[in-house]
């Protein structure tokens, strides 16, 4: 179990800009990650040590684990394609 959740300034800004129901849903994910940083739903980013992502609908939480802390780097909405792909 990790001791601290740290949001980088851009991640904090992205988090505060979300609607309240979405913030609550993503806050649940942050608690899940805090209790189980390498949860089965978390995907390790290729080529980057200690970096993971978790997906909730169209949103991604990108985070890094360092010792007893985890740093939320970004909370992003999935980019939508201009036209459907064949």
C-alpha cells in the first residue's frame, strides 16, 4: 500500500476542471491505485519503468510509482477520431 497521492500541477488542474460526478469516479480510482498500485486493470507503459495507466470510460489516469508515493501525471480524455475508421 502506498502512503501518498501526489498530483502534478497539470494533473491537479485537469482534475479540478472535470464535472463533480466524474471527479468522484476518478477519485475512487485514485484510492484503488493507492491501495493496490499494480491493480489488474492498470497497464504498464512500454519502455518506461514505474509508469502505468488506468482507464475509466473515455478517461485515462497516467501515474508513476516511486517508493511509497505515487504521482498522478495526467488525467486525459481519449482523443476522438474525426471520422470513423473502416
